C-alpha cells in the first residue's frame, strides 16, 4: 500500500513540474495570476484520512490513483478491490481535488456543516463499484466570503487565533468542492492577524483554494482595515504613496491571491470620484506586478451619484479592465426579484445589468448573501427558505450571463444557517440545477412539506412583504437622517396611523391561518428554528394588534401579554438550540463578550435572548419610540 502511494505521489510531483510551464491552462488572461494554484496531493490525502477516521473506517480504506492531464473532462471511477475501495481520477490540474471530493460525494459522504459529517454505510459505498462519474462545476470560481466584521466563528477562528475553527471551515470548503474563500480584515495589529492566518491559509492553498482578504481604501465603517489612513487630510500624491506602502505591507504580511477593496468611507458615503478611480488603477497595477488580483465590491446603496460619473458604486467601469468587480445583492432577494426594497432600491435589476455588461470586459464574480446580521434574520432569528429559492435562481442567471464566479457572503453557520450555505455549495454542482431543496433532499427530509413551507414564506414574507414585520428595525431604520436598510413602517408610524396597523394585523392574521404544520420536519434543529419563525409571526401580529386601536391601556397590555407568551415559547426553543447545537462553544457565538468588532456580543446572543422581540414589547407597552431606547448598537463603534 505504502509503495503504491509513493508511486502515485511521485507521478503527481512529476506532472506538477510539467504543468508549471502551462500557466495558460487555468483561465483567460484576466485571471493569469491564478494559473499555478493546484492542490497538493499529500494535503488532500491527509484530509481523506480525517474523513475516513470520522467515518470509523481504516485510514487506508480508500486509495487514490491520479492522472493529471489537459483533458476537459474531470472523471472519477470507483473501484472495489478486495481490501477496500479505490478512486481513479483523470482530471485537469485545477479540478483534480474537486473531482476526488466529488467521488466521495457520490459514494455518500456529506459535509453539511464544518463540524458535521454524514458517512455512508459500506453497502451504499459498494453500490457505486465500477461506476464512472464526471465532475462538472457550474462555475470556475465558487466559494464564500466569511464576514469577520461581525462577531462570529469566522472572526474568532481566522483573526483571533482559535485556529481549529478556521481549519475546519477550510476543510468544509474543499470537501464541498469550493475553490475560493476570503475574509474581512479588522483594524487590528496586522502582525497578529498574519500569524493567526498562517495555518488556515496554508491549508487552503494546499487544498487548492484561492485565498483573499477584504479591506477598504479609506473605509471607516465597522472597524474595516484601511489601506490609506488620515484621508481626507492627505494630498492626492500622499494618498497614492500611502496606498502603495499599505499594499506592500499587506503582501509582506499575508499570503493571498486576491485582494477585495471597498470604495468610499462607508457603503453609504463616497470618497472623491476621480481620486477613487486613481486608487483603483494604482492598486491594480501594483498588485498585478506582485501577481495578485484586485476586486472591488459593488454595493447596492442608492444615495451616491455624480453628474459626470453617475452611480458611485459603478465607478469601477471607468477603471483599468484588469480591475475585477464583485456585484453585490443583499438579504434573501435575488437578481430578478420583482421587489427588493433595500437601501432605497425597488429591485436589483441594475446590479444584474451592470454585472452582465462588465463581465465581458473585466474579472467578475457575483457576491450575494446567505445570512444577514443587524435584526434581519440570523440574530432575530428567522430561518428563511427564500435564501434557497433566490440563490438557486441566481445560479441560473449566472449560467445565462456566463459569469465565471460567485463568492457568497456569510455571517455564520449556527441558527440553522449551515443549511443555506451548504445548499449554495451544492448548487455549484452541475448535478443540481434548479433544485433549491437539494441539501434537504440529501438529509432525507420530506421535500413536499418543505416546498409548502417555502411557498408559504415566499408568498407572505417576500411577495406580501410581511418580512418587514417579522424582522426588526434597527437604529439605521429609526434615525430620520439615515437611510433605512429595509423599507418598513416603523412602530411609531403604526402608532400614528391606525389604518396601517390594522392592515398589517389583517395580513399577519391571514398568514397565521395558512401557516403549514411542522411536525413532518425530521431534523430537530431545523424544526425548532421553523417553530421560532412561526412564533415570530404570532408575536408580530400581537405587537401590531396592540397598536391598531386608539390608546386603550388594558387592551394594549392584553395584546402585549399574548405577544410575550409567544416569545416565551420561542425562548424554550432557543434554549434548546443554543445548548444542543452550539458547535463552536469556544467562539462565544451565543454570548456577550469583548471582541475587536463593532458589536460586543456574538450574533447568536440576540437570537438566544430574543432581544429584538422583547424590545418591541417594551417600546409599545411604554410608548417609547426613541431610537436609543433599549438600543443594542453603539453608533460610535459602528461609524468610527
């Protein structure tokens, strides 16, 4: 066995040396900097051993024979010798490791969560003997942006030295055939960050995953790492000088393939238009010399426009064609949803059009979301099935537009959000087009029931916009001089307009009547989270019921009492979830704790305590609609 592995490794190393002369094999000229990014055989073999160990199988139970070639097809043949199983792989240099993991997937190895593995029985594995499967990814570049500006497991794992978390996440990416990852840099000591990133970034490279980091030119918001300090007090020449020095230092400290930069001082406030174009071109030229790729985030905020340049967010179209872009959409809305009332938009068709035009001239990856912080889903909490529907539909659009990549924004995997990210990873397989329920199907769930649940949520949460009631307003929504993140009638507006409150009560009541039963949901965690989501509909109903009549203290107290009863039921479920499914106890996800982000609590803490639910009860009960009443956000930390 050892002799065989030695021969395989020798063959691989020889092939690797040959391929080092064939950089053009990876992709088009715009992506030349990624051309030599090939997984290491030894690293993948070690990961295979971990998978077998977790599955209670001998570490040499599955052997691998690898043939790297220029062939367009990536194939894995499953053989069954008497002493175990064998994967014979014929694949191109950049997809051979994904082809191997695809073979494991077809055998029944599933990886829903970085710390959860589902292993097949031997009979299931043996049923694939002598079969050949072809790995066909829908996108050349596919992966996730781990948003470490939020207090989550990614922040603790990658930036704070809890390396086991980061290593688990990197393995999860590779095992689910993802080949791209990035994370946000916080305004921390870069030496410490570099030290903490070393091991996970090395593992990512060895598993064939392209690594990126995200920062800002001058972004002040949420303690984002800035390349240029002291703007706007610098001259144009000084800012260019600081940009070069900042990039130099970043490359010296952190080993990455691509850098994502934010324009503006925040996602709502711009820097000088002409100067920003110069910054982009300067950064691109410098990074190209250092064999790195630059991407610019394209936000959806709608309040920045110039007579000459137009929409500030679309400014990269004036930059060098080698400057890449990440067109962004937010929350559970998709590129072709008829309504997406966020950040002043009606929909995201303009993002789709911009992406379609620019993908023909510059590196372009789509940048959607699978979870949203600050009172919209993961910290309420709500388990929103429209993420599954929208991201599946978006994949079809990317196919049509021939956009080569997607990097998906994620806040965290707890509170059931592993389901959404795992589904998105699976949707990048050509096996599962137009199947938003593929992860649930693989888990053995009743898909007919889940379709009823999803249809209910789409009808009421998205089309009839009850999402405005079951999510929570935050300080940005409530302060009159700031833009609302999501369009909504605030509680104070319902207090002043009884007809609006009455309309909302009627719509919520109709939703309650049509709410699907949940007993058939097999996964206990997902069933509990759906119960909490349903309880939140009842809670929103009674909150608005309390506001629907002229001030009547006894009536208001009675309605708030009913709302509280549903909150207490939801609290029982959240207690169960946080105790039973806290897979990152070392990350403080469900606790208040001091950390380097703008939020001094894990994203699971508001969910576990149902903070937003209780705040609404108190606001209505005492008639205190001041944005700072029981406010959870520190504006100073957020802005400065």
